[in-house]
């Protein structure tokens, strides 16, 4: 595909590998923080890992396997809050939706490229931007807790389809 970026998954992308790697990372992060990846938390994360697209809490609620139990939005919101705190998901504030984290390390989560058409999200490594934000905060005696830049546009697939 012309112009296809390695940041965005190809049409032949193996989501099974992403799910397995994401769940393994989640287990490791939770163990390191002495927290539990409960069944609800795991299932919410797995639903987000299944695609690299945004999903709102109510979309997750509809796809969640309640195993005969009555659906409970509070359980979904608690799981999302926990996963966000652990750095395993990102909340896209402008869309009130979530996406599984696909990056780790310094600069993680600093920039999220969000396709306005299909909702796919890419998370490029931007260590230099992260350091710049940290330096600006330090120079201002500002206690930095998080920094995310949501960049809206169109992914390579949507650009190609629309421009074709």
C-alpha cells in the first residue's frame, strides 16, 4: 500500500500477537505494582487490544462477556480507570474513548495519532518531545503528572481510500 506507515497496522496484521503481548505486559506491570489483573480488567484490556481503534465505555460494555450477569457500567469504568493508572490504556479525552497502549518506556503516550474516519490510533515513540515537555515543566516548577498530545487526522488507509 503506497504510503503505508509502520505505525499503523497493515491489513495482514496479526491481532492475536498484539493481544498476547499486551496481556503478558499487563501481567508484568501489575506484578511489578503488586496489583491484580482481575478477570474483568483482563477482559476489558483484551477487548481494547483486539483492535487498534478507539472504543467508548458503552461499546466495551456491549462487547463484554457478562456470563449471564447483569451488565454493570461501573465495572467497565473501574476496569478502565485501573488500566489507565497502570499505563496499559490511554483515554482519548477529545473522543471520550479508550485505546490499548501500544508503546512503553520514555515518551510513552506522549503523542497519539487518531484517525477521525476509522478511529485507529498509532502511538509513535517521541522521546525528544517528552523530554521537552518535562524540561518546560521543570523550568516552571510545574508538577507534571501526565502529558498527551492528541493529533487528529486520517490514517494512511483512509487517505488512500478517500483520495482514490
